[in-house]
C-alpha cells in the first residue's frame, strides 16, 4: 500500500518525471490530511498505473497528465478492455471497443503518437500487435498508412501476405517499404557473410598435391616446421677453433641459424577458375508461419548469388514449387515473387531441387521449413537420404529468424537427424557460420538444445 494519498487534486511537487499526479480521498472531519508520499513511492505508483491501464485508475487512485496521459491513451487504444475487437465492430451490449476506431485518420494519428512516445523497437511490437489484435492488416493496403508505419521484418511479412490483394496504387509504396528493410538487412549481414564464406571456399579448395606454381609457401612452411633439420657447415682446420671461430674451441665449424625444412606435406590451391567452386540450393517453405524466414533467406540468397565462386539457386514452395533464381539480383523482386500461406509439400520441393543437382560432392542444399509435411513423408526422407549418399551437404533449418524457438514437426526433425541432417533454428547472425561449415564439410554449429526451447 502507498503510505499517503493526495487530497483534492493536489499536485506532487517532487515527482521526478515532471508529470502531474493526483489522488482524491474521502477525509473524515477533524482528521489530519495525509502526508504526501516520497518521490520513490510516487514513481512506483505512476508505473503501476501505466502497467495496469485505465481500468486501474480507481484502485491506484492515480490520474495521469500530460505526456503520461497521452502514452496511456495510445496503450489503452491497443491493449485496453475490448481491444481484441476489430475496428468498426462498435460497442456491444455492455461492452467496449478498442480506441483506434475504424477510420484511417484515427489509425494514422495513433501511429504518429506511438512513434512520438516510444522507441523504435517498442513501436514495431505495438504495430505487430495492432495488426494481430485489431485486424488492421487491411489498412496497410492504403499508401498513407504504409508511409506512417515503422518498417521491420514482420511488417514485410504482412505486406507479402497481402500482396495479391494490394491495389496498384499501394504496390509502389509497399515496395519502397520492403526495399528499405531489405537494404538495412543487407548492410547488416553482407560483409560478414562474404568474409566468412570466402574464407571457407578458399579452405575447401585447398589441395595436397599442388603444382609447383600453385604451392602456398607460407602455409606449407608453417605446416612442416616440425620437420626442420639443421644443416652442418664446413669443418674448420684442426685446432683452429678459436673464440671467434664457428663451433667453438677445438670443434668443427657450423653455420649458425641455417637449416632446411623437409616438406612432407605441400599445401596449395587449385588454379583459379571462372567456374563456381560450390553450388548452393536454398529451398524455402513459404507457408504463413515462415514469413520472417522468407525475408531473411531472400536477402541471404541475393548476397550468395553476388559471389562469383558460388552458384546459387533459390526455390520457394507450398504445395507448388517456384524457382526464383532469375530474380536473385534483386531480393525485393524475390520477396514479391513469393506467396505466403497455403499448404506444404516438402517432398515435391526436394524432388525439384534434386533434379537440378549436377555436382553432388560440391553442392549444399539448405531446407528452411518447420517440417509440417503435407506430402509424402517417407518419400521426403528417402530423397534426403539419397542426396546425402551422393555427397550433398544437407542442412535443415527450422527457422531463419531472431524469433527464438519455432513450432515444428518434432517427428520429422528426429527422422532427419537420424539421417545425419540435424534440424535446428538458426539466427541470421549464425547463418554464415552454418554455411561455412557446410562448405568445408565440417560438423554444423548446432545451437544447444536449451537455446532452442
């Protein structure tokens, strides 16, 4: 309980936030006015009022003013009682509806308010909740709404799901929003991806029997230092070993610091070739739950396609299979070529990918899916086993996003693990390391199970 209360709307002069707080209480005649709470108590009371919402005003006795009141209004419009109703639903009998209303101007004002009062990361969460809780996805079809929102990966996923219903007047604005997010992701991910995979490609191309002009002498010397042998110098005249003579008094002279390395192991690189060293196939599940993964995979696909030492193919699927490789020069085109939602036929998608493999030993197939298979399960597993037996490096990612552990088919994941293709969720920051390990045919850096929960 707060030790004290404000009477008759008195203002707390010690409130550290600079906001006005009021509390009214009934006083019995002849009783002393309660003393004001200390600043820490007032701040605690204010925070509880903000957390509990407008319905707690009576129980906390705290009335917000100024910016606090505006922030509370923006929060109450989304999370207040009845906020789960869609705009335009009106007030039911004895009920209440969300404060955003059904009109686009009202939503535009709300979007402006939350961008004013909250940091970008919080704005993105609130926008996502507004779309889910209040059914505001339809409003994103209006250009003025898109210009007001804070763009992020989740908004891109929503726009992609609305792509087919989007009017022509909105598509250009939507593409601009998507392009902004994609460019930000490329800046964040491209340099590290290139550096990591370039090193992995160089190491994977290392050969143990290079031609003389292809020997990497620095690495060869370091690898054979254990085979260093000193070379004896010419013997001096008997008894001539003075203090300044090599080898010391009376000893045979030696040339100090000289020796040779026996190169038991030569290290070098194959001659530079214009052909790609590795083939990469990204096979992406475009069901609705995989929206964030589709966005990240498209960006990575464009980065990989820009590397001349890789030949990259990008395939998206639901119950149909679409090859978007010819659009990889622009990840925005890739994204608008997807159709989020629908069923899932992993077996059919893998059959298509398998038909495009020409160099199994130099191919990495990355399946990005939650593994909820609507096709033929046994055939899917047989295809994975056949690809691995032919030398293909097969990687299964349950998700490619920062969202944490996804929902997925545990039975299928266990079956793939038994085939030597462990299934795990992967963050965008980890993806370059996963690809580097697959290229070098090393064990994959699978996160601990605890981090997947």
